[in-house]
């Protein structure tokens, strides 16, 4: 069986007589590289990370930083910032360390444990809201009138429910989102 495989594959592995001409690689310009590096992150993310770094430096932090320094920063800011904001600060600092080739102190056990303690102490527990079920939707739709505003609201509720859309997705809908082809 092995010989059959070798025999079947022999034309693939045999060298061909074609000669390929080497092409000199084109070096991208520094401007082009910079443009793509800038495009790697959304403008809002860049602004947020810059703000986070400014706050870290205003506190007295510097790059590269140590796990001890980051832990003290987190502990100091825990009383005034939400855990989600501190997580974003850690993401910004991790990214900046990576970008500059420094070791990432945010992955250290000390930093992770301090963050866990902050979340347990200051975390805001989100309450799970019961989903709207079809019977409740039908009752809500039936209780609405026939004014243009009521018809609009009915349409929004039905599209949102049957499209399984989040609030942000419903708000983002506009006339161009609707197609009349059926």
C-alpha cells in the first residue's frame, strides 16, 4: 500500500523544469505602516487608553511598571472607580506594555488577586431580568392603540422581539435597515 501512495504522489514531488524568477520584496513606507498601526485600534479605544495612561501617570505610575506598583494603583483607585473601569485600565496598561516590548505585569498573580478582591468588595451585582415571553408581548401589543406613535411602537417591539435584537441594535435601526423585498 505504501508503494501505491508513493507511486501516486511521485509527479507531485518531482522537480519541475520551470524556473521561477525571484521578485524583490517591496518595502512598505513608514507612513503606510503607521496608518495600519493606527487603524488596528478604534479611535475611541485609543482615546480611552490615552486617558487611562494619563491617570496612571498622574497617580505616579510609570512604564514599565511592576506588579507591586499596579496593585497599589488598583487599590488606591478602587474607592473611586468601578471594577469595570479598573479592568479597562489594566487592559490599557497591558496593551502599552506589549506595544513597547515590556513584560506584562497585569498577568501577575498579585495583580489578578488584588483585582479579584476589589471585584468582591466593590463589585456591582447585576440582576438578571426575566425575558419577555410571547404571551406578554401579545398582551402589550393588544393594549396599544392605533395612532401613528402606537403603530411605530408596535413595530419596534415586534421587530425587536422576533429579531432577538438587543436595545442597542434596536436603537441603531433606521429606514435603510428595512427592505421592502419579500
